[in-house]
């Protein structure tokens, strides 16, 4: 029984109960959303069964537009950079700073070992793109047989992968629609799938074997993440016939997966101008019958290499406000190279900000309370409480201590009055101090 089938039968699972408590919602509401296909709990049965006596192991996480916006961190090695130990370290770093899920997108050696170590070391759902492992084991993706892919999916499901991105909606008829694009097909999985189709002059094998894939997913309750192989890779290519042609097929596949009792997410763009984001989110909800939308960014301008965690977080905030359920982070290294630990940290924090800003605007239960508490601490010059309530307490404390050194010198211990201001305004021009003095004068 999958979470979807349990929900359809009116049953509230322990995982639904856990999600309800985390979201401050009623368990019955969670059940209804799952039964309607609007919410997923990526929780492979084998990953759930690996829970440890000390409370470790997978902690169920709900993803849906009625819940707090979740963020995913993409990690994994490449054929030219990093190794298994480095990537596990970065995965743990991403979770430390707030990633709700992680995806292992490894394309180099040690893929199997790395995936096993990641699943065993984190408490969040783990996703993969099985095609990468198939490609790594072959000289050329053209050599792939459909059974190779089915075997890879079954193997990763048995290992405990919670959700898998499979580019099943990209059809032969869509490929010519990319001819007018500036960037062509930018999805790694999408480009590999298209190459296989053109070489064999056959339909997408993931589409042709979709029912068999559903049977594997249902057996382990692996959540589908139907991949957008034709997502736009630059503003020029956004919202074109290729993107929306694939999206329509993805919606039909979501319905088919539900018929098999599987949970389903839909992946989305990509690079999208700010004024097209609302339309994209609403079109997905219509085309895909409310299935949770999982978007990469979207990046809202193409001229900021090195800062795409910012260009994409702007789009991600708007996407979440208009209905995206999960945001896939982008790091400063996007388009430039494999991210290191600091890139991961900056990407995760940028996306925690984007997700939280949308949740506050959407008035999610209790989301604004943390902002108000930090504001009270700021007005009271309670620096330690400010740090504790920050998304990145270490960075906030680091900047404050550096500021205090500038303002007060290297006295040890620092003079008590230095806690009443920072180096931006100093004691004479601090607006908070002046306001407190003003309030005292008004009470006299």
C-alpha cells in the first residue's frame, strides 16, 4: 500500500500524522490532499524501515501547495570533480542549513556507493535520476536497452530512494519544436533521452514502458517526479511549444500513475521571465490536475553568472506564491561548475529565504511568528536571540562580531554599552536607541 492508496481508502498513516503535526494541520486534511493527488509524502518503504532506535532515519516530509514551501538541494559528483566522501559531506551540510530533500545527481564513478551512503546518513527524503547510472555504465546512451533502465529503477528503489526523476513526457513529436531555441535541450536527462529516440527512431522508452515503471514505484512507494526534459534554459526559450507540449503529456502521465496507486510530482522550469511565472504556475495546475509542482528556480535573467542563487531565488519566491510546492535550489556556481560547501550553504539559505517569504505572504500557520520574535529581539538588542532565530545563525554572529570589533575596538571583555549599537550607526545615530529614549520621554 502506498500513501496514495491508503489515503484513497480513507486511512491516515503514521506518516500523514507526522506531516500534519509539522504543518499545524489536521491529519484528515493531509489525507484528503494526498487522495486528491495534490500532496505527496516521498517515503520509500525501505527507507522508512531503516529508522533507527535513537529516532534517526527518514523523517516523513509533505510536499504540496497547501503546505509550507519545501526546498531541495541537488548534489552529487561529476566525472571530473569531487568524490563520494565530499558529496556526502555536502549533503549533510545542505540538510544542516535547512534542505527539506536532497537529490543525488551523481554522474561520475562510485554512484552506487555514494547513493547508499547518502540514504544512510540523512533524515530527509532522497531523490535520484536513474538514467545517470545507466549512462555511467554504458559507453553511449544509445546502447541502452529499456530493460537496463527498468533494472536501474528497481535497484535504486530497493536501496531506498524516495523519489525519482524520469523524463517520460518528452516525445518524438516534441524534439523538432526545440529547433528555434537559443539553448536547445538543457536538461541532462532530457538531452540523453532525445538522443536515444533520434538514434533508434523510436518513442521515448520511459513513456512506452510507463506502466512497468509504475509497478516498480508502487511496490516500494517511490514518488514519481515526472521530469521536464524540455525545460527552458534561457529566457528566450521560456513558455514555448516544446515546454508546454511536454507539460501536457506529463499531466496525462500523472493521471496514469494515480491509476496505478503511485504518488506524483511534476518538475518545472527553468529560466522564465518574471512576468511569465504566474501563468506558468497556473497552467501547470490545470494541465497536471493539481499535482505538486517542483521547480528549478526559475531563473529570471541570464546575465548574472556567479549570482544565479539570487536571480533564481527571486523567481522561486514568486513561483511559490503562485502555487509551486517545492523549490530546487540554485547555487552561485550554477552554469559554472560543481558547487562546493560554501556554494551549497549560500544556495540553501537563498532558497530558505525565498520559501519563507512566500509562506509568510500566503499566511501559512505560524510562519510569521519567527519574524516577529526576531524583530522583538532586534529592538531589545538581544543579539543572541536574534542569532538563534536567524536562518544562518553562524553568519549573523560572524558579521555582528566583526561589526562590534570595528565599533568598540579590541577591549576584552567588550564594553557593555557596545551591545547597544553596531558599526553602521554607532551610539549617537542608532534609531532603535533613539526610539527607546523617545518612548521614555513620552512616559514622563
